[in-house]
């Protein structure tokens, strides 16, 4: 189904997020279908727009993104700046009155605390500059998962016993409009203890085709519990060598749980120190006092930070939460563990 958008003084107005990869034309605003779709752009590489324009020069374009459904994002940026992301880039001429505009998501100045906005984009607008702006037409738009090639692994770290082998499946996809060969290799420094090998050294993929290769890593004998090594998988797309990328995997010898701070034996040693040494006893008392004072907060109805983002609890609550968990380990009094349980 064709949908329509309009241009106001060179401004390509609100673009429904569900129309990526479909044809868009610039004409009357009356027939815009304001659907309720949402685009998740946080983990994608870029959004690509194809423009038709008689302009010979490459056109600068202002691109706006927002998690609020509104047609005039320039006005919204003044009203709700935390809900609008903007960047100015230049479209690249393809000849035959066509220009392509590639917009990397990382080009937007988005604070890490506000990156959630990119997961629920509801409005996208283009403001085309230049003398020929009013004659520009938006032909299509599509999301690019990566640059030339998209690579994804569901796990980046696995543990095993000495002599065991772990397997990391890595899915790659050709994002070019032409076939290409993708090459794989493991970066080696010469002192590796873990043995790593690939199921494929290269693969030929047609446009949009996917392939899953496997990185196999064997944990050697003699590695202590928790000993680890990082394997770097180098991915080289032949159609665009500058888009080569590296995925890192960390393989380790399995340790007994829990081991975020100590093993069970480690906590026994800490408790013995608190009984034996004055400095350790004083530190224990401070943990117990902090945990005693902490009152588990109620879940707020709504809380908003300086960027307009909703949150559940303030970050500094982690200090009291950790003190309560440590107080339970040091004293073994269940009321401290109960506080942690109630919070979660």
C-alpha cells in the first residue's frame, strides 16, 4: 500500500516508521496514515534514504528522530529537546537525479542514559537544503543492520572444564546490493594457551543472504579456575574492506558459583578475618550499620531524569543494596538478605 508524505519548504515531513523498505512519495499531507508502529534503531548501523532531485550538487540534509509521534520535529525540538535527536549530513549523488543519504545512528548526539529513545522511534523527518530542495522526492528508506556486512553472536563468553571445547555460533549477512566473499580469521599474538579454530575461512554470499560459522575454543589443561583468554574474530567483507570489523569472545575455565565477589570459601575467610582482626571487625560493623539504616523503597509511580527519561530507582541506591548483601554474608542474619529479596 502506498503512503504519502509532503514537503514544506524543503522539509520532508513525518515518516511512519513501518514504511522502511517501501516506496514513499512527496505529495499531499491529507492522506498520511498515522499508524502506531515503532522502529528500534538503537542496535542498527544506519538508516538509508534514497532521494530523487534535479540538483546537481550534493545536498545537505537535517535528519530528525523522535520517540514522539509528531509531524513538525523542528518545533518539537524546541518544546521537548530530550525527545528529539538531530544531525546534519550530506547526501551522495548516484547520478540520474538520484542521491543517497546514509545516516549512521551513532552520528546522533545521544547520551548513553537516553539511548532508550532510539528503541522506540515514532517520527523521522528530513529537512533538505539547497535551491532545488522543493523538487526533492523521497523514494525509499531502509534500515541497515551493519556496514557492508552484519555479524551477530548471541554469546560473547563461555566457560568450560580443561579439555572441553565451547562453540560460538556467529551469523553473518551480506548487506551489499551485490554478491561478495566474506573472509574470516582469528587474530593471533603468538602466546595463546587456548586453542581456537573456525568452521569456515571464507564464504560467498548473495545480497541479503546469511551464513552461520562456528568459532570453536578448547580450554587447555593447567589453567587455574577463572583463567581466561580472549579470541578476536576478524571479519573482512571483500566489497568494502574498510568496513572490516572484529568480534571478541572471552573463554574461561569454569569456576564454582557464586564468584561475583568471592566463592563460598572466600566468604568463609572474610568472616574469619572479621573475628580475628580489629580493622576487619570495624569494616563489618560499618556494613551492618548501613544495612540496618536502609529502608527498601517503594516502586514509584513515575520518575523522570533530566533528559526526560523514566526510571525506577536512583543509581545511588546500589550502595545500600550491596551493603545489605554483604551484611548478610558477614552476619548470616536473614533480615539483611530479606531486604535484598524485597528490593528485587
